[in-house]
């Protein structure tokens, strides 16, 4: 295999999956997205210089954006009857699900800015490179995205705070 690619996949695939999940809001779609990006990187590995992780993040954002665009043109057909696992009703899962659902409501650029800046903890300059935009654009998209997330998550924060107090 190509020098360093195996090590990159072993070391970063979990982090890339987390980013993809936060961008898509769906575990299976995230796995597909990471697989597609890693396949693309394998083919281009010799030409990816310096920062393969930055390349992977940018590719994830681009592919996720393309999926959002094509989803509007090509509606997904539901599968036939299938077993659905019972959700875990612990408070952490409820909060996580609320955050992921709130992220789904954001426009693609705001979602990508929030995920990369605050959930992947990247500096503004790296987010700007990943999104191929200015640092000011990252700041405004992240700010607007956080504002919308706060508004969407305010009822969840109140609910979990009041139910958490009653259980102690």
C-alpha cells in the first residue's frame, strides 16, 4: 500500500467519522462519506502533500455539501420494513440527539463552520482553508450558526435542567 496511508487511516478515521456524522446527522451516511473520501485519497495519496487531514476535512465538507444539493433533486426512497433499535433514553443521548437535530436545520456552510470550528476545535484559518473562504466568512457563518443552535436548543436545555434536578 502507499507509504503512510495505512497509518493515516488508522490514526484519523475515527475523527473523520465524527466530523462526517456531525455534517450529515446520520451514522450510515457518515460512514459512506468517509469511505468515499478515503478511496479518493488513496488514489491521490502521492499528490497530497503536507496535510492529509486538512485535505480529508475539505473533501468531507465538499462531499457532504454535494449530498445536500443532490438530495433535493433526488429524493431518497424509504426502505421496506426493517428493525429499528430502541433508543437509549439517558439524558446524554437526548442532548446529543437534540444537538445533531439542531445541526441538521442549519444551512450547509453554517453547519460546516460550526462543526469544524467548535466541535473539531480547528483554528479559524484552518476552517477557512477547509471551506475555501475568508476568515471573516467563517466567523460570520459560525456566529449565525451558533445563534440558530442556541435558539433551537433552548427548550432542550430547560427540559434537561429541570428533569435533572428532579432526579437528584
